[in-house]
């Protein structure tokens, strides 16, 4: 269970870094631990994220969870810079909902079964 929590933190690290790199000044994170999954609600007030970046985020997070690849990427964390790519977030999530409003900011909901 310790590794599960560390992986959850790594996912949040990737998202938080992305948000800060896009000049967010307000960031809200809410984590709900259900009986068999984590649900992460993330909102910020980032501005100026292009449609191309949002589409790339959706593409990278719209993949089936792959435990084997997750293990590989997990072992590499700290050795490579994967920030802003959301590759790790996509591989480690069961489902990701992304919404971006240029006037309000970025909103993500991540689901990770355990």
C-alpha cells in the first residue's frame, strides 16, 4: 500500500508541475479514497494553454492502464524528466477527465483503482 500512495503522489507531482509552469496562482486538490479507488479532483486558474496542448494531454491520458509499463516508468522517475507530457499520469490512471476553460482554468478528475 505504501507504493500505491507514493505513485499517487508522483501523479500529482506531474500535474502540479504542469499547472505551475502555466502560471497558476490558485490550485485546489481534493483526494477521495473510496473502498477500491482513489478519485483526485484538481483545479487551477491557469491561462493560455493552447488547444494543441489540451488535445495532447487528452491523447496521453486516454490509454488503458498498463501495470507493466507503469512499473517501468515508476522505476525511471527521478532519472528522466517526463513533466508536461502526462505519459506517466495516463499509464497510472484508470480514467482521466480533462476540461479546460481559458477564463477559469484547468480541471482534471483522475480515477485510480487499487
